[in-house]
């Protein structure tokens, strides 16, 4: 899909405002997939999904997709430390992420819907029907798989590189 320079600038501005938000930055302290963290993960997912969307012919709501990507794992607890959260984390965290994001930001309803289906097939009944939902689900699985297979040591070494990579959307 083609987007104008103006739309690109608008999206980049929104991305920057979320990236530099102190509440969003709390995800830096939430570990994820051996040596990664929720913040890097979420913005990697956002960049991947948006870039994929731009290659599609179909019109996609990029603003809605960006919100969904940034907040899909905005659950803000470390399930490795909080044992009460460990059980059911896979199923429950999308609704916790939505609740937190609605409290802290103007999360669009369409983005909430997309977030709710991102754990398919774990949440088997909640299939990602829309193109935006499919883009998030696929980007999330792709980034998570990559994070899972890279060693902790390499990840910590690459941290600055990844932070530089996610520092802009385009
Ligand atoms: Fe998730
Ligand atoms: Fe995720």
C-alpha cells in the first residue's frame, strides 16, 4: 500500500511519542525470552508488522496496528518472579495488557480487539480475523522465535544495537 510522506511523518511522530513515554519505558524492566525485554520486543514487533503492512496491496489502518503492536504485551509484571501470575499467563496477558493500556493511553477499540487475539492458537476461540490482527500475530511469533533462539549472552551484547534499531520506525 502507498502512504504519503505526511502520513509517514504522522506515524513516525506517534511511534516516537510512544517510544519515549515514561510509562511505556517501564517495559524495559520486564524481562522476556532470555535476555530480551518487553520494550525491545514490542517495538521490534511494531517495526516488523508495519513494514510488512506497507508491502500489502490492501489498505491497512497503520495507526491502529501500531497501537496494537506497542501495547500487545503491556502487562507490566514479571511472571518469573510473581508465581501467582505464571499460571495462565499465556492466556490472560492480552486482557491485562488491554486494561493497562486503556488506563494509561487512548487505546483505540480496534487495537484492543487485535491485541485480544494475538495469542492464537493458545486462545483458540479468538482467531485473528482482520489483516491488522494477522500482521501482529505473525510479527509477534517471528520476533519471539528469533529471541528464543539467540543466546542470552549475544542478546545482552546486542542490546545497544537493538535499541538503535528500534529508535525510528522508518
Ligand atoms: Fe503476548
Ligand atoms: Fe509479544
